C-alpha cells in the first residue's frame, strides 16, 4: 500500500511539473506563436529569438486567447 501511494505521488508530481518548462514556441520563418502569454511584451523576447534564427524581426500581430502571434518580417 505504501509503495502504491509513493508511486501515485511521483506520477502527480511529474504531471504538475510538466507544465513548468516555459513557453511553447511554434512557427517558421514567416510567423511565431508563443503560448502561454498574457500580453505582447511578455512574449516578444521569445518571438524575437525565434525570428532571429531566420534573420528576421518579430512584429506583433494579435492575441489569440493566451497565445501571442507575431509575423517574422525581413530586416
């Protein structure tokens, strides 16, 4: 019984900590989406970094719920 409780505790801890890895960044050389983000300013550094890998600059486009969407424009 004690072993099952310890295993259950470990599984719950893994699930809870799984969301602590920072923002999820997706996109390509034309756009970037940063999730979660409360506003443009919070997501901008991550968007700039991703667009920068393509030699481009991030420009805020819109919020979609808790996601910030940026265009990656040529310099």
